[in-house]
C-alpha cells in the first residue's frame, strides 16, 4: 500500500512538473514564427480568408485560448475587413476531449466588428479551404474530431450590412450589439438573445434560434426603429420615414425568410409613392409567407390618425377613417403587388388591386357611396358641397405618367354652385389616359335638363377641357338664376347649343380662360322691367311728348301700351374668348317692334357694349301719325350704343338720328291738320317750324 501511494505521488508530481513546463514553454512556442504561421494557415483554411492576430495565450486548466486583435480580411485588398475582434476568449470543456470531441464551453468576443455584403445572390461569405493549401497542410492528418458550441457571447459589437440587392444600395449599421447564444453543436440550432442599436435610429431586442446555415426562428421587439432605409425596397418614386415600434417574427433563411410577420405602429410616419403622401401615425400588420424574392402574404393598415394627400386632388384629414387590408403577391415584373385589397376612406369602401414598381397602378371598384362631406377630402369640391351617390366601375389609375381608365358613375350627385343654386348630375365620367370623357351626362338645374358632352386632359399639368352643352325648351329664368348672379330678370323657353373649351390652370380666372361658341333661342319670354322702345323714345328728347300729343289728337291709345317687356323671341350666336362674349346677330322680337344688336357682353357682370337698331311695326307708325306699311330705313331708329348691363341697359341715340326721326314724324299731313285744328294754324305753323326747322338745322 505504501508503495502504491508513493507511485501516485510520483505520478502527480510528474504531471505537475509537466504542466509547469508547458506553462513556461508554451508562450515561447506560440510566439515562434513557425507556430504562428501554422495557426494562421489553419484559421485561413477554416474561414477562407486571411486571418491575422496580435497575441495568443493558452490556458491548460481548464483548456482556454485568448486571442487579441484578431482580424479576417475582406474579399479584396480594397474591401473592408470581414471581421475584427479586440479580444476573443475561448474555453473548452476538459472531459469531452478524452472522446475526441471539442466542446466550446464559451466563446466571448469583445468589441467585434463585422462587415457583410448582400447581393441579389445572397450574402458574400468566404468559402472554406484554400485551393493553394491542401487540407492536410492546415489541419494535419489523422481522424477528425467533433466540435460542439456550448456558449457564445458578443459584447459591444458593431455590424455593418451593405445590401446591394436593392437600388440605391442600403447600409445597415448596428451598434452596441450584445449577443448571448447557447447550443449543443455547430450543426444544430443555437438559441440566442440579442440586443442592438441602429445608427439610423431605434433599438431592437430579439430571441430565437439560428444555425450556421443561416436559418433563423426569431421574434424581435422594435422600439422607435427609423424606417427610412427601407425606402429602397419600395422602388423608385417612393419615400419612407418614421419610427416603427412593434414585433417582428421571422422564420427561414436569414437572407430571405420564408415567413416574415410584422405588427407595429409607425410614429411620425411619412410614406410617399409618387404623388401620394401619408403623414402621421399608422398601424401596420403584415405577414409574408414566402421568401422576399417572391413574396405572398397579407397586410392590414390603419391610417385613420394620419393625413393622406394625393397631389392637390385628395387631402384626408387626421381622424377620418382610412384603412386598407389585402394580400401580398409577386407581380409578373418582379415587383410587389397587392390583391383583394379592401380600401376604406370615410364612407367610401372599395375593392382594389395595386401594382407597385416604377409605375404604381390601382384598379378599384366601389358600390355607391354618398359624397356628403367629401368636399373636406377633395379640395376641388369644397366650394360645391357635393352630396349624393357615386360608384366606381373598374377605375384604373396609373402614375408616372398619369393614366386613368374605367368609370366614375354619378347616380344623382348634387352640387351647390357658390352664391347661386344647386345642380344635380347623372351619367358617367370615363377615364381617358391623362384625363376623362363624359358619358350620358345630364345636369339638372331647377328641374331644367342640360345635356353635357365633355372631356378634360392633362390633369397633372395645365388642365384643358371641352364642353358641349345642349338644352331644349328649358325655363330660361331658372337656368340663368342658377348659373349666374342675375336672378329673376329673363323668362321664356330656352334652347341652347354651345361648344366651350379652355384651361383651368394658371393665374387667369376660369371665365377669362374660356372660349367657344354658343347659340341661344328664347321663345315667348320676358325681360323683366326692360323696354328698349321706351328707353329709345326717352333718349329722343321731346319726341316722347310730341308723339303722345299726336296719338291723343288722333284719338289713339297712349304709346305706353307699346312699352311692354314681353318679347316673342330672342335669338343669337355668341363667340366667347377672354371672358368676353361677341355677337353680330342678336335679335329681340317684340310684338310691335324688333331690336337688332351687335357688340360685346362681359361674362363677369353681364355688362354690355353694343350698337344696333329698332325697327318699328305698323301699329307704332300709325300711333305716331306717320302712316303704316313703311319698311326699311323709314321705320328704323339707329342705336349708337347700348351699354349698362343685360338687365339694366342704357340706350344712346345721336342728335342727328333724333332730329331726323322727329322731322319725319311731324311732317305727317294728317298730324299737321290735326295740330292746326287743335291749336290754330299760326301756332301749328310755329310748332312745325320749331320741330321741322330745328330738325333741318341739326341735320345741316
């Protein structure tokens, strides 16, 4: 027994001396150039890139390795290093070594720096084994050993991921990376928990599993992550910003997950797709069930609290309902597409399909919805307070450049013209490229129907329009009262045929930018309070009193019976340009006389500036004592100017015209005999001399 004890003591002493010798000699051995070269060659064969380190320390009990300033070269001399580690500490389990198994109890990397590059083919990672170095030279010969990873820890790491698979390329900078991982072997999933900060803003914490092949099953919590780097994944014409908080679940290959689920809230968000802009908070739930290279899945977006604008066309205020849900699919062109989309804005709910990419295309159908309150969403409608049902039929809108197809069907939409009256519209508006055409459009104003055939072009630029108007036997007063600021002054049955065109862009008022031609006929009507005959006679000076005297002496009625404002017909053709209406054939036919006018009318205030003539009928001629049946210049009064406004005209007659007309009237033999009998020949001769001579003097 004593001999056995001495033997054990001797063995222990021998082992102690051996360990002491290794502890003293190993640092010198590791520092030698030959050993350093062999270690670096083995490491290069393992990772496929040049490996360098500063110092290497080995511990025996337990077996451990400490490496300082370790670096792995990049893909080329000019490329950033693949990895750098300030301090790498590795500790092995002792007992598994007896079974030729290397179990890494812990691998701790302090302040590691990792630079990764992703292309459309995946991450650019080094390949193991160097063609110039046979495996035996690096790893030695003999039976290979099993390797297992029990624990991994990263402290204060920095990871840079340069994604060249999108344009423009995106670089993700991850700072203060902390990682703890635990696994049984390198060929089995490693469970881990992770925390990091993004240079672009926000923090991410995650937990799950990962394999060396890059397969992940992870759930991540996002806290204020800036999403602007994601805009490159949305294609050209897109802009994205905001802070995203929520949960992300990913399963499958890390570079291209088979399942990606997001449930988050975007604060201070800004999403722009061409002319469409969303600003404000937005809730997003999305799931992609196939790799991102060909995704399928679903999404649900709630932007009720956000503002949504589409150019100057749409302006949804925060608080108005705005939601969208649907399926995510891959388009034939490789871009993301959205199918079975249900879009809701206020009381509008449509089903749609969306194609993203260089050109965004939306195809929508919607059952009837009431436009009441939509003036707050569509600024162009705000002044008209629209209401009534509208529906969409295969309305397709494509951006950059704008292209519109399909139909907007009006099922009795009412609009109130500012400071005028309401109109009701039925028919359809059909998309026609960068504009639209009308189909069976009818405008009902105060129960009067106007047929409209119109079009508009260049909606995104200098809007140009064309409108053909037609109405027959309509109430002139109701239509004029609705479409102008003149009310209750013209009556009759209106027939109108007009062709107008113009532009709604630029600084010019719409009326001044309009041009076209209109034909108007009004039957059996009235110009309230307007008698052009009375206005003309009033301008003839003393003619009014003489004519009245003559008619009384002849025993006829007073001339005022001819001053009625009823007419039989108004007709004329009008050319419109620059807010001015010009006519050469305006004719007003009264029962006892006819007025022909030519000149201009201002659309803004219906101000007139015309010339013309009045042709007197036989009854007026007989009442004036000048007989009847005369024609041509004999029964015509030239009008030098007619000014004022259409409802309050002013007649101007020259002195020569007035004198000639008075002379012709007092020259009647019958009137002369009547005056002589009434006032005496001497007084009659004096009156005739005053009128006739005066007239002749003015004519001279």
